[in-house]
């Protein structure tokens, strides 16, 4: 993969992003068990996660296990709408 372009994250495939997110989730779980609660985990940009401020059908952020009230996500950076959605959605 060539990372010399202006937006290398735009070229990451959805499959690769989901794989990375799964790895981050497993790492975060181990980190939480150790008492560090995601301290070493970096969040993914909203564009890389395919975030949108509206739901996708019945799927929305506040129904996701990664949701952190009132407006955050464990894996996606920035302010997150409770009725938003992204490609990392994992139902509760």
C-alpha cells in the first residue's frame, strides 16, 4: 500500500479497517482488565470509520456496545451523535 498520497486513510479497505478495529477492541478489553481502560488505544477518525450523524435503519450509535454517553465512542474520535452510525457498529 502506498502511503505517499495526501489522504492515506481514504485508501484503507473496509475489511482492513474492521480487522484493525477488532484488534483494537481485543486490545482494549485486555487493557481494561489490567485497569488501564483504553489509555493506550488511539481512536479512528470519523471519515475512516464511515461515520454519519444519522442512523442506518434501526442501527444507531446509542444501541452500539462501543457507545459512551453522552456523545462519544470507544473507537471513533470526536463528538458522536446518539442517532449516528458507522462501519464499526456492534449491536449490544
